[in-house]
């Protein structure tokens, strides 16, 4: 069962929250982050992407970059831009995008649950990215980026959270630049906190990392390191828990995570189309964009035309949690044998485009000549994700895309009380 804990959140002053709360560090490159924060000295990107405070040629992994992040963080606290709550709290975080709302509980998730496999993973992590997050956390002694967790819904938890949001005024309520509404409620009632923590312990068998595998891995390792360094360790220290937002799975929606490829591995377009018929039925779309409508159906854009690809029955086996995924099918029967892309994590010829950008972005990148061919997927389901995690399997890289993203700097977990 899952252990969560209330904590003393460090949060922006109410009148500054919409200026402070920023996009996560990993959805913007350095130049995009610099542009995003331009003219806004309160943006948390100055802390989470501190290279934007330097000239463009700075190494983002240089010692002075991490120190600048710490300096900016301490400056925000000293100026009262960030203020810590007086007592341990849980927080309710609701996001409304278009006509859909998802509501999660911001809490500390127990590091030991991560190491014991009760917080379940579905992706591999890269050591370099883990080490980067570890350095940021240990330099600042804080975790500002929430890990996006999900769990199978529990009615009693839903009832408490729904009742609280209906009868209390949110601490924060603002629209971001993408017109997503963000609302945050503070739960400081010890009885409600106790009830929620007990329900998670009794009713929630596991939580699942939806987004934030590197953040969770880094936070867990930092917690373990600080425990080993602390001669007076009791188990109650803030570093034993990492900052997370837990959403019931029936409120979430996974978007497609699409691919663009730079070349055809020496093939002509006609040769390429002929070779992929081994694994797919192909239908040319005469006009307009084509979006997949079901599993095992793909969109492909090449040479100014959209195509519908349907995976042939021999390309997958029902009951195989990994083999049945469309990202696996495309890899095994097209990207690898036809285009020679064997490891999507390291091959420089392939790039990934979140579904939020739409099919027009795929078409644009091909028409510009930057890329040669694009592929769009039907999204993975939450049940597929959880089934894969439950069986201890790992999804292929870049299989899922969640929107809206959790704001960084909205609630921060300090790793030590002093």
C-alpha cells in the first residue's frame, strides 16, 4: 500500500503565482526557456533552467549554472516571492484544459515505496539526466518539480477531494499562456489529512509514474544519500518523501507521442513504400490530414501526401503487453528493418513530437525539408500503461505524452526543515 505525507510547502505569494509558476524544465530547451522567461524576473525558469541567466554559449552542466540556480532560489525566498506554509499540508491541484478537468493530490510520496516497487515505473532513465536532477536538488536542498503519479481510483478519496474543493476557496486560481486553468487548495485540517493518508495506505495498492521518471529516480536517490549522511536520521525528515501529485487514472488522458525521421536510409520513396508493405496495409489519403482512430492504425506523411497504415495481424500478439503496443510494432516492422533505427533513445536521425502540437507540426517539419517522413500514433491507454508497469515491463522510449503539464514552482518541497 502507498504511503503519502503532508509537508510544509514553499509557495509563491498569491499575487505572483501566475508569474512564478512555469513549465517543467524538460519541455523547453535552453533557448525556449530564455524566451519564455524574457521580461519576467519572477519566472521559476530562472531557478529550474538557470543557464538562461547566462550568455547563450554557457554549458548548462557547468558548476556556476547550478550555483546560479541556488542563488536565484535563495533570492526568491529572501525577497518573499516564495513563502513556506507554517504547518504540514496536503494540496489539491486541479487543471482544466478545454472542457476536461483533472484533479490530483499534492503530497510527499515515500522514497521507500519507490525502492520497493510500489511506485511503479514504465520507462528507462538516462544516467546523465538523473545526475543533472540530483545536482539541482542537492545544490538547492529542494525539489520544485512535481512527479506526475496516477493510481486506480478510490471512491472514498474522490468524495473527500470533491467535497473540499466545493466548500473551500482555492489559494490560487489562474490561467496560463496556453489557456489552461490551474487551481490549488491547501488542506491544513489534521483530521482530513489523517483520513486521506490512511485511505492511501489502506486502499491504494500502487501508484504509477505517468510523467517524471528522471525526477522520481533522482529524488529517491537524493533521499537515500541524505539518509546515509544523517547520523540522527529518524525517518520523519522531509528528504524521505518526494514531491508528487497523484491523480486517479479515470481522470487522465494520454496523448500520442509521434515520430519524425530525417532520411529514408538510402531508399527512394517508392522503394520505401514497397518495403513497408511487409508489415502494413497502405492507403493513400487523397486530401487533408489523417489522424489514427484506433489501435494498430498509423498516419504517415511523406513526399507531400498522407497515408493510412494498418498493422498486419502477424505484427503483434494479443496478451503480450509490450509487443501489442503500436510504438513496438512501428519499431519492429518499420523503423528498425526498413530505416535502420535500432535504438530510438540515441539515434540522431529520429525526433519526437508531442501530440499537443498536432499533425500540422509533423507536416510542417517534413515539408520544410528538415525531415523526410513523419508517423502519428493512436494514443496508448492508461490501462496499457498500468498493465505494463504491473508486470515489470518497460515501454519503448517516448510512448506517452500527458497534457496539461504540472506547473513547476507552484508548490516546492524543501528537503530539510532547517
